[in-house]
C-alpha cells in the first residue's frame, strides 16, 4: 500500500498536531506576552516546515509525513516546557488539569503511536525479493 499526497489529510494532520500550541499561545498572551509570542513561534515552525514539505514534495509522502509528525511532537514538547517554565502549564487548562509529566508522556506516546501506525501501514517494503 502506498501513501499518496492528499491535501485534506496533510493539512488536517499538520493543524491537528499543532493547533493546541496556537490556542495555548492565545491564552498565554493575556497572562505573559513573551510566553505567548514564544508559543506562537513554536506553532509556526512545524507549520512552515509542513508547508515547505507540501509544496516542494522532494521526499516521499511517507517520509514527509513522518518528518511532520516528529516536528509536531518535538515542538509540542517544547511548548509544554515553555508553559511550565513560565508557570502557565496549569493556568491555561480549563475544566481539568494534567501534570506536565503526564503531558510530556501523553504527547510522546501519541506521536509515537501515530508514526508507528503509519510506518506499519505504509513504510514497510511489501515487495517480495526476487530470487
């Protein structure tokens, strides 16, 4: 099975993996402008990289989506770190709070599960070697 470029899937994945950082930035701006701006920067980096990967399409779709997920996960972890260092991690959560440690774990596990599932579905060579 081959992973093909699809606009809805690409941008849905891209925004779905990072939009929470933008929301956190918006909430943080009200409490600490510098933290909010840092979070906006952390939101923009994987999204700009995603746009570059989409428009250039120099890599396979499989490799590009794996890079996008890795970037989204990495910058998500940085966002949790920035929020925690500025004492806003618990402040931005409404209706229930999770610890920063659980946030790190949850984000890491979610990204790894998505990356692994895509690898097992699209990343393995399905052709049998000829003898």
